[in-house]
């Protein structure tokens, strides 16, 4: 599969058969280049403008925004209910973690997770191969909390998201401390090809958004 990052929490994940899943598309006001993507499936972790801008996506796509199980074009996706803050959603509402099974690889997109995971949530999520995790803080878990969540889930590959870059003015931090804590590295490319061999060689990678 190929994983491409457009900034914030938006990734384009393309299966070996060409099926495209897009996660959390953002409104142009976020600051990154406007999205122009064709997709088969679009997931939205919660109904905020920086995570559910479906107008940016082209094609006859299926919107997935509920915490239940889906089967679309042989891609199995499961939503797990979590919260956007650490007080059971009383500040920012609910959040959905999406588990995407593609090409024999299990991907986990944490959306705007605002807390470390409970034992029940960990059981629902299960084994993870590729983890997309917010690290910027303020609206989500911060660098330190994100490290704890990575240790809870123990994925083969971790990709940080929802952090400060020159393109956005959100009151969040960058991913540098997160990468330092987990001995990760930043690459210049905005996309990577992932298979079982790749998962044996890389642990934590931060993508570019250009």
C-alpha cells in the first residue's frame, strides 16, 4: 500500500488493488494546500471543520463516521468510540478511532484522541501494524501522552499527525520531542510504500506534507 500525508490528520491510503481511503479531510482555512483527492472511502473521526470537509473529495465515495464495522470494496473498517478530551467529551465531544484492514495490514487512525486509552478501548482496538497518532496537544494528546499511547498499542510503525507546521497557526506544538523520545526520524517525502518488509525496518517516521 501507499500512504500519503496532506497535512493535519489527512492521509490518502491506497491499497495494492487501487482502493483509496482518505482520512479526516480538512477545510482550506486550516492552512495547508486545498485538497483535491479522488477516493472510494472517506473516514471522519468527528464533525469538526478540520476533519470532515467532504467537499474536497471527488468520486463516488462512502463516508464512514460512526463507531461500527463496515465492509466497503473488501476493505474492513471498524470504529471505536473515544473522546476528544480527557473529561469524557465534556469539553470537545466524542472522537472515533478507525481501524482499517488493508492488504493484510491493520492501520489505526486515532483522530483527535484526547486521552490515553482504557483497557476496554485497547481490547477493542487490538493489534496494530501502522498507527497514525496526534501529538500536538491542546486539542489532542500532547507529545508525552502520545508516547504513552504508542507504548499502550505497541504498533510496528508509528506516524505522527496533527502537529504544528509553518502552514498552520493552531496553538499546538511540533513533533520533535515525540520523535526524539521514540528515536524516530523525519523524512522529506510526503508518502511511503508500506509492506511487511518495510514494517520490519522502520518504527517511527514523520512525513512531510509537500
